[in-house]
C-alpha cells in the first residue's frame, strides 16, 4: 500500500530534512518531498543504492 503524504506531513518531513539532512529521512520520505517539489536542489536523479 502506497502512503500519500498530506501537506502537513510534507512540511514536517522538510523540517526534519533541513535539520538532519538526507540521513534523517527514509528513502520513501525523500521521494515524497521530491515528488511534491519541496526538494529540488542538490539531489541525485536516482536514489543511491546503499
């Protein structure tokens, strides 16, 4: 089941990203922020395979 984030959830995720950087978020959360257009600078085109 795919989770769709609300505006409030995306705002909270962005706050976590701003404080902790990419390491503070799960890959799905990063994708949600990118999809919503909230993160556009300095991100790789595809998720890294770590």
